[in-house]
C-alpha cells in the first residue's frame, strides 16, 4: 500500500503530537501532590552547595519509587544523581534520542531557597514524569527515546555542573532542558560569564601605637586594592562588571593587621573576555601589595561560569508550548547573573527559560524565599514542567527539529571560534 501524501502524514503527526502533549499535562496534574511534596521537602530543609544531602536523598527516593527509572545516587559527585528511563521503541541499531532535564536544589546562606531551586528540582522532575507517561501511553509509536534526569548540586557556589561536565556526565545527550524561577516568563535572559577569586594579603603584626614602624599593614593593602578596583571600574567596558568585599580586615585597632582577605566576582558577557578583565584586576591587587610591602595570594575558584549559548530553535518551541498553557512572555535584553548552565549549553544544545511563580519579589531576598515555598507557586511550577516536557516531545517527534537544533548549535560554536580567532 502506498504511503499517504505528505500533507496527510504531517497532519497525522500533528494530531499525535498534540495527543502526547495532552497526556503530559494529564500525567503531571495526576502527580501534583507527589511533586509538591518533593519541592516542599527541599524547601523546608535548605542546604548549601555540595551539602545538599537531604535534597539528594529526597530526589533519589522520588525516582526510585517511580516505576521504570534506573537511579544512580551520588553520581560522579557526592550530592549529584542521575535517573534514566529507556531507551524504548525502535529497532536494534536505531539512533536513540536522549533528552535530559536538570534539577538544581542548593540554597543560599541565611535566607534559604531565595532563588527557588526547590522549584527547579520540582519542575525538572515534573517534566520527566510527564514525558515518560506520554511515551508509555501507547500513542508514541516506535521512536527510540531515552529520558535522563541529572541532579546538579552547587549552582550558587563553585558550579557543580562544570564538575559534572569535566566528569563526562553530559556525554551522549542530545538536548538539555531546565527552567529557573523569576518574576516573569521569559525564554531567555542573558547570563554572563563569571570567574570568582579570593585575594589574601600577608603583612606583619605590630603594636599600632607603640611601634607601628615595625608592622606591615595588610589592611592598607586591602583598602588600596579595593580603591584600585573602584578606579578601574571607570575604565571598563559598560557591560563588564567587578564587585567585591573585604572579608577580613584585622582583629583589633591597636594591632596592625598582618592578614586581610577580599573576595571579588569578575563578569563579562562572553567568557572569551574573562582573561582581559582578570589581567586588569590582578594588576590592581599586585600594585596594592607592592605599595604596602605585603605579599599577596590571588586564588581563583576552580570553575568559571560561561554565558549561555543560545538555541533559538529550542527557545521558540518552549515559547510556543508555554503560550498554549497561558504563559505571557517578555523580552529581556540586559545581562543578568551568572550560572553554570552556561557551561552546559556550550557543550550540549540547551535552554534555561525563566518562569513566574506568582510574586513580584526579587530573587535572593527573604520575600522570594517565602514565595518559593508558597502554595501559589505550585501552579506555575507544574505549568513550567509541562512546557519543558512538551518541548521535548517536539524535539523527539517533529520532523527535522532535532537536526535543526543541532545545526544551530554547530553554527553558533563555529561563530564563537571564528570570533576568538579574530580577537587573537
């Protein structure tokens, strides 16, 4: 029997895709109490970077008790995990489409889940549950698919995703999807590249009144360094950022400080410009040491955060699905913060859209902590999980979409490499 004409096949594919997306929504709604319990358990026990043991155990327990998942606790990092389902469908030798959802779950010092990472974990779990249910519904057909969930610790500090990248945790994935709470729905907010450092000055203690000439004042070095950086800021490009604090300024006024410490964040829109701003900052810190006679240690964190490599194909799919669920998207042009998801998108096509949770409160405030644990946030969090899973279905089933996603990723990397060669 001859194949149906192309428009008929496309129409049937569209009908099947819509039926699968409807199944996603139904399945997530059916699991809403379990999913709420998951996010709430993480919110009630906030844990700092690389200390997220209870959050890790909560997520591992969740997927272990969801039928069909293979769960690896302590996956490559103590508080990371991986849960996989599939591959299913297709014939031997078929190429498997491996779609990954990411969960974050670390909190901030003192104010808990003021960035809503409990909701990132919940929306990622919801998306995985919804996608698996749709693929198991009998409507999907013989498409070889694997669903992966990776728990990624320490986004707020150190960058657990960068460590996981280094360990090969993202190898073999076709697309990576996650979403972050905010004050609005947006497919993309420009994250910037960042590298953090600690500066330590070592001097010599002495009595500040009796014989100050015997001392080498490490606080003077810290103050000069801070002033140097403030002066430098005037000459930086408008979209470069430096900000820092003095963490240790001495112990007592009548003791010349023999040790002081500063912490700085350096940010640029592109990670390719980080070496330039780092060189300028280091000159400021070295000059302060030279002027005061102190010695200086300049210690960078082991991981730098890269900017997100945009994939507009995935962004458009997510926005289309979000709008069908009632999301109202805005466009954000200004640079925001930094995240280790940028490093992942430099290695695998991916997106990190932002989602409204029912509050105008700003992230990293006590008000946002309250909002991220409120019942009102649940509707928006589960809606986001639905949009993520629906986007995954588009990648899996819409003809040519995955190829388009990968081609866009490849071209973006080539443009980036060409730009770097031109700068050199």
